[in-house]
């Protein structure tokens, strides 16, 4: 490998770094902000969480309701659950959802979409092109 090629490789490596850092930066999933009232739990920043994950609120809600085995609804920016749930429980579920349904298992990037093909839900990565079937929600 000549000196020139090596320099070019270095330049290329350098040019790739900021992009990766950026991708990581913008993927800080905010912790849930909650309050309970009577026998209900509210996630006040639910829409913000869904926007960060780039997923439809109704889909994440469906996942949470199934995992919590309760009922609830999305109302504006908030999610409302029947029952009392701690921040740590909700954050843990969102973390699991992110791992199973957002982050690409191959390259670790969050730039993914869920596609339904012949009854199978597939996590398609827009960064590396990987396609991984996931459990239907
Ligand atoms: Zn990927």
C-alpha cells in the first residue's frame, strides 16, 4: 500500500467518525416522565419517546399494554395506563422495545423501519440493509 493510499484511507476513516457520533447522539431515548393518579399511570412525554424511536405511538402502546397486561390509551402527548407502574418498569420495557424493535442487531444503528411481509414483521435497517424477522406485536 503506497503512502498516498494510506492517507486516503485515513481521510476516509476521519470523515466517517463524526457521522457515527452524530447517529449515537440523536438516539438518546428520554426516560419516561410519569405521574400516578388514583389507579392510573400517565407517561407525560410519551410522544417524545415515540418520536425519538421513530415509531408510531399506537404501536409502542400496543407493546406496552401487552407487556404490562393492562389497558390504556394514547391521549395527545401522553399515554395513560390502568394500574400503577413505576418509572423503572416503564423505562425497562421501552429499553426492551428499543432493543427488539428499533436497533439493528447487525450494525447497532437505530435507522430502521418495521415492515410487514406475508404476516411476518421484519426489522429493516436503512443503515446497513439487514433484514431481521421480529416477533409480531
Ligand atoms: Zn444495520
